[in-house]
């Protein structure tokens, strides 16, 4: 069997036809990622493959640590060549890991390298990649163009001035939309030591004073209007779980006042405040016509020693198995009861939650949108062949797979758009299996239309970019 050939992951003739004739050429909407808009605005060029591959990619860092690589070759001061060779020595062991497939798809699509990366050829491939990266057609904007991307949504804090987005929106030489996406976690995380300092930053950004929860809501609304004016129509929350512990308005004001005075809040007070915050902001999303994304099921920063050395988002998070379904359902119901539930995408990092999400979303669908409440694509530790397949099978079992808004990169790398190819191949193979098993008619035109929808068209309709 040829290594990662043109029919990679496509087991049946139906799958091959669906991918090559329908999925492969569809554009990409990357509606959730962590790339830096400044690098797009400045059209950054990378000096080495290490910069674009290993800079900020905790997927790779985790596996390098699993291979016993010294930290200096991961996040430390080793040379780019040394870091690349350390990663190559790790990658050749990564059989069954999505990193193996992602990395080689990137080598194939952007560098025309089809041979597997190994310790033996790492120096040669490092040099070839760097030579190609030096060319004008491998600047950040040209990588995005090569990837057939039409729209990118970055991840932005409410205090961000969005100056890079403004610069990009005024730059007529770059045709790809680069839009902000609202990430208000810091405004909600009342338990964090830095919360009071953050509220000061938010007050300054909103040009107001914040002494009460009502003040906070006004500041949030002011910043949301600013984001809305900059083209934002998508929010995102990174939360441990979806909480619903409602309390009276005066209780919430007392909790906020207590925290702003410098006192710590109890766990119950934290959950009550977060409930009030999420119900308020969910209604604002509905008013503005925004999509609400909820990413949950994570336990972050588990290694306190490395958190102190490297900070957050460096590869020390894991799946959490606590995500009460009743609270998720009650939260959505609290918004829906007054017809203020926005379009919502639910992502749990725990694959055991697939069926829970699949049944909950069915409780809140209506005729205001096709697939109004979505189960998000397999996320983070699940965006591999098994995780993607399981998520789509669960969605097909319990809902309408044809209305799925599909893949997103959730990445910090400009080469990660090949993850859409990886997803589309897995999607086409799954649909091919349904046909080959006699579980669905071999209506290629209809199936092809479905593939195009999940790959791109559903996003266009759902997000209305």
C-alpha cells in the first residue's frame, strides 16, 4: 500500500468519488482558530519550518515530552534545526497519532515532499522546507490563499482594540475575510486572582467605570457593539463545564461586590455568578444574531511545576469527565424559555459526552435556522480518525449529519488547513461505508451535495459571514 497516496483514508470507490469529485475543491471557512491576526496583517514570512511547525503547537510539544525530549529542544533555546530534528525523531514513532498524518499532509501540500520524515532525512527536509519558505508564495497570506480559505475567525478578548482586524478590513489587496471572534472568559472568571486587574482593563477599554454587575453588563454590551461593528458574529467560551446555578439579582450583585473588594468567592458563589453572566451574555448573542460556541470538558494546567515555568496553553491540559447534562439542558432552556436562545455549537472534550450532546441539541431545534443547535466537530484530543468518525456516527445516529457545520482548525499554525482535508477524507469514507453496506442509496449526486454542504455550504448558511 502506497504511503498516504491520493486515496489516503478512502477505502471504497464511493468514498473516492465523493472526495475527489466533491470535497477536495471546496473552500474553507475557519470559524474558530487561535492564529495571530497581526501576522496576517504584516504578511509574515517564516525563516524556518520550525517556526511555523513548533512555535506554540502544544500538540507536538506533548508528544516530544512523551519521547523523553529535553525541554530546551521543545520550548527552550535550542536552535531551530535541533528542535526540528528532535521533532522528527518523535514523529517517526507516532504511528496512529493524528500528528503523523497532519504533518505529512502539510509536507505534501505545501512543500511537495512525499517521503516520510525520519531522523535520517530530517536535515535534508529541514533545508528543503526552509528554501521553499523563503519564497514570496509562502508568506502567511499566500499560504492562506493556497489553502483556498475564504474566511478566518480569530479568538479575541473583549479588551482587544482589534487594530489588526481594522487594518485587514481596509486592505483591498487581501481578499480573505479575517474577522474577530469574541472570547469573554476573563470577564466571567471571577475566581481568578487577576480578575480585579482585568476588570480595570475592561473598564478602560469600554471607557466607563465598573463597580457593580450592572456596570459590568453595560461594559460588556459596549464592547460587543464595537466587535459587532468590526464584523464579529461568533463568540466562544472555554469553560470547565456548562453551569446552571441561578440566584437572585441582589445575590449576584453581592457576589460581584465582594470580589471587587478583594475578597475571594466561594465555589457556590462562583457558579452562581457564572450562571448569571452566561444567561445575560447568551441573550445578548441572540439580540445581535451571533453564534455561541461552548467548549467544555477540560481540566487545564495540571502540571503546576511546568505552569510556573512556561505558563498556560503549553500542553498540560487533559479531558475532564465532569459535565452535568442537566445543567447544560437547563442553561439552554433558560435562554429558550423567553425565545432568546442563539444559534449554539456545543463541544465537549470528553468523547463520552457525544450522545448527551446529540440528545440535548434535539430538544432545542426550531424553524429559525437549519441545525440551530449543533454538535461541534471532534475537538482537540479527539480530532483524529477515531474521534472524528465516532462524533459523526453519534450525530448521524441521533440527529441530522447532513446539517453539520463541519471542521475547524482550532490551531495556532498557518499550515493547519490540511486538517480540513483530513476531516473531509474521513467524512467521505464514512458516507462511503454507509453506501457500501447498503445502509444508504448510492445516489452520488445527493451524497456529493451533502459532502459539499458539510465541507463548506452549511457554514456559509449558518454563520452568514
